[in-house]
C-alpha cells in the first residue's frame, strides 16, 4: 500500500475539491437520481406554463394531504395547507412543532418560463396565410425560437367569467405551430443585423393556417376560417382573445440527453428544475421543528412584479396568516426566517468557457449550486447573503452529505441576472440562492444533470425537514 505524500495529505486538509461528484457518488444515489428524474420529466411535460404548474402541483399536494388554507381555522403541527394565488402561484406549508415566532423555513422557486405570449389582438391574415402576433415573455435569444414546433397553452376567459382551457400541439396527433425564419439564400441583409436583431420582436409571428373559408366575395377568408375553427372548438370569437392568456411554448417533450442518459433536455427547466424538487420536498416533510413553506411563484422572468410575483405581498401575507393564527407578529416571524431561493445558475459550457471565471463557475454533475449573490454591474440588483447564513447552509449540506458547489453567474461585467432572492430578503428573511446548473438557459430546450436535480431535492428536503 503506497503512502500518500505530505503534500497530498495537506491538499486534502486545506484545499477544495472541484471535480465531478459522480467520481465518488455511490451507485444507489445515482440510481435514486435517475428514478427521481422520471417523475421530474413527467412534471415538465404536464406543467409547461405557470397555470399548469400551479394546477399539477396542487393536485399532487392534495393527494398527499394538503388542504386549502381557511382563514379562522386552527392548524396544528404536521398539518398541511396551501394558498392558491390566482391559479398562477402557490404556497404550500407544513405546520411545525414550534410557533412561527422562531421563524419559518422557506423554499422559493418560480414556475413561469420564457415563451411567446399572444398579443391581445393576435390573429391576422397576410398574403393568404393566417398568423398570430406575439410579445415575447422574459429574456430570450429571439432567433432560437424560429423553425421550432410550438404548442399553444393557456386560457380564454369569457365576459361571464367562464374559463376555456387551451392546450394544443402536445400530442402526436395534434397540429403544431411555427415561427418561420428567412432562408439563408436570401439572408444577405439579415446577416448584417446584430445577433439580438437577427429576428426582431415583431418578426416572431406564429403561422396558424392557410386554408380559406370557401366564399369568393369576402376578403380575409383564411383568418375567417381559423376563427370558425376556434368558434366550433372553443365557442370563442375574436373579441375573446382580449381576455385571454395564450402562450406559445416548444412542443417537444422532456428527454434524456447523452448515451449515458445522465442529463435531461426540456423546455422550461428554469425554474421547474427547482420547483419540482421544492414541491417534492415539502410533500415528503412530515412534522418539522419549524413551519416549512414552499412557494412556487409566477412572473420571475419579467422581474417578479404583479400580484402573482414575489415582489408582491403574497409571501408576507402567507406568513402573516400563519403568524396571526398563532398570535405571533408577522415581522417577528419574518425576521427569524430562513429561505433558499431555489433558482438555476449557468453551468459552464465547454464551448463557451470564456464567459466564466473558472474558480467561481458552476458545473454539471458537481451537485446543487449555492450562489451567494447574482446581480450585475458591481452586485446591483441582488441580495448578497450574509456569511453567517452561508455558513449555516454549508453546514447543513455537508452534514447531510449533499453534493454541492459554489457558483457565480459568469464573469464580472460579462452580463448578469437576478432572482427572487432580493424580494424575500427585503422582508428581513435570511436568503441565499440555491439551485441546479443549466446549459442553454432560456433556450427552447435547456439541459440539466439528473444527479444535480436530485441533489437539489435533497437540499430542499434537508432544509425543510
Ligand atoms: Mn430562474
Ligand atoms: Mn430565467
């Protein structure tokens, strides 16, 4: 048996190991990760929009004993309640043994993802083709959204309040929709545009039909034919688009990536890759010491404003409701609370390594990523977690043998971004970002590692239990 050198021993004692966690992961854990991700892939397929994610999450929680919170009821340790926020955001809570005076443990992920929203008056006809005008939602590289099969999800709400759900393009036998791009042969002028302008916002027009309604005296017959199909299928007229929320998303289903099937490719993993682990963790929690709350929020991709986003009073009022029930001041509860802002970070891409600073970039398969701060231009627009809280999280993760890594969002001044962390921190809560590294973030298909997804779940569970 060869003795380790003094330097090797000293390295072990003093230096951080930054390498694939799969080198030392045991077979059972890797297996568990693969099994966990089968459920995750199903969630991705069933929950492509915030409304669907809200509905699917509540259904799964109800099967596991969660009931709608009722004002005036008294809940005891181990009780499970949820707060549905307009069908687009939701908070799940498992009541702890202690009152919320000592604080609550919050996980917060978002369930909205970048996409193409239909404009309020979307349908038009041009040279005998019918199209939808869109207004993109969130930060996208617009050129990536052309020539990709799309599905249409959302709702029409009629004047009487009735809601008509739409989901078309997901099944093999259903039609899809598409944004067409210019052929390379005639793209000489397009090539001169900057990358952000290769496809412009007003060029993200979705092709939806080409057959005219048979009557040669009228104009606009292709559009009319589409309206007729929609009337027969949904009972809606053109006016009903005004009170609709219709979202074009990539039609592809989640799939394994790689010969070794170690990764997942799917639309909307930012941030369902954290939302699903947060949901599963709160479901698996039994009777925690402190009340555990998992919040799945809307609107993160457009800045978290709006009544279903986390820059609203939603979380504050959820904690407030629980505090009032226990005769505790909400300010005291929030001040003593902790939060994992569960959002993705950018995994280092072998092809685009130069936007990363290698000592502080996260990697696929090194476990869940802890991000002390995000922001841009000198840490603006972020909550920079306190060292004391980072120490708490380190201790928790190491104590439970959870693979994790620290990561920054790219090089200083390479760009930047934000999460919901700062809005929760502004309530007085200790917050840090923790989530899964993602390749091709905000592209129609994003890539993650199964092992990292599972480590995210384990971190959420450890935090809440
Ligand atoms: Mn995100
Ligand atoms: Mn995002």
